[in-house]
């Protein structure tokens, strides 16, 4: 039996950790192990646990490099999973260097001992779990019979949304619009059922679902473009403003991940500043049946996501389990 778990009678000064084999999963490993349908189901379960108070997700501290970027640490844990800590670095200047603007690493620790057991790329997980929470809200809150979905943006988040939207509803048409049409055209060409549109307003006005997936510092659509019955999602983060017109959450039914969405950035969303949090409902409460979702076919519903560590934890748990089953991942000694 492992002496570390039984309290073997040795003084602390005599105990050494020794070399530890830690699983190491690359971006391609993670992408191969993370199955989109399983991710949506895992997120739904995670939101239920979160609403039930079963997930620890303390506020995320921020380190800022002036005029360059910032780094956030995002820990989470729930019974049955490993302690998960993601560090995500957002450096916009990376794009000019041929690097993603969002770089993330996820570390897993054994909840019995605190020992490190895995280090994996978190960049792919960040993209997929962020889009996954928005698409889960589409599944739960979009109007029955929704046929047209529009994604605004043409970057990493837009690509992830396009990969997942079909899991929420059998859309007859998925549109992609961007301030830079060439970017939208290039991304749409990677999907069989996606049409790039040059006119953002036209792409939004008759859509049943509108997904904002940009890194914009100001609203990318106008509130009056959104017709009755539309479900709008927003995952962008760029304080002190952001991509979502603030009139939308103020005038319509608002849904969030947690009430932390109303805190000041970097914990909360700039677009929700000054709003009464009692006007909102949590996605987990909708899934548990504790709060109503869409009430009428004409209601406009808004889902504003901030990105929370629970989402990283459940995605990383899926990847880690698949990696152990495969048995061919690399490891290193720590």
C-alpha cells in the first residue's frame, strides 16, 4: 500500500517526492481525443453540478504585461475529477508572429495527494469549450423550429462554433459574416454547409440564432437588427466594451454561466456592467429545471458567456480518460 496515502511514520524532513512520471498531451493529442458530442454532454453535466454547488471555481487572478497581454489562472475541482488548473495567456501581438492570440496550458493533479499527473495543451480546449457552452445554450434556448444560424466572426471561435452548431439543431442554413469578408469566405470554404455573407446586417436580420464570436472591442451588430424570437450568444472578451450591444441584455431575457458574469473584468463581462444580476438565469438552473428557459416564441434570449474553469475541467477530464485508454501518449519526468 502507498505510504503517502496511509500516513507512514516518517518525519516530513525525511520525505522526498522523488521523480514523477507526468503524462504530456500536445495540441494534436488533445484535438484527437476531444469528441464534440461528448463535450456538449459533459458541459451540460458540469453546468448542473455547478448550479448545485458541487464545483469549486474560485475567481481567476490576472497578471498584466502592459501594452502586451495578460495571463489568467483558472482552477476548478469537483468530486470524481482531478484538480484542474488552466493558465491562459492572451497576447494580441502574437498574430503578427504567426502564433494564436490565446495560448493555454492545463495541468491536472491527483485530488488524493495533490501530485501532478498530466500537462496538456489548453488552446484547443479553450476554443472548443467556449463554443460548446454557447452551442449548449442554443440547444436549450433557441426557438423550436429554428432554421437559420448566423455566426459573426471569422477567427478561432467562429471555426469552433461552426464545428459544433449542427449538434444543437438541424439548421437548414448556417451563415458566416465578418467585418472582413475575405476571412469569412476563406473559413466558410472549409465547411460544406456554411455560406459566407458580405453584409453583416443582412446575415443577422432574419436569423433564428446569432452567435457573436469575435475579439472586438465594440459591438459588432446593432440591437435593432435582432428580430423577435432570436437567440443571441456572445463569447467575446474585450473590456472595457466588447462585441455585444449592451442594449440587448438590458432589454431581453439574459442567461449566464454564473453570477460572476456581473463582476468587473477580468472575472466578469464588461457588457453586463451595472445590470441587476437578479434579472438573469444561470444555464445550469435551466438544465436542472429550477428556472424557466425560453417562455414564448417571440422572446429574444441572450446568452453572455465569460468562460469558466468548470468548462476546462470537464473537457480536460474527457481528454485525459481517452489518453489513458489509448496508452500511447508521451510522458516526462518531473
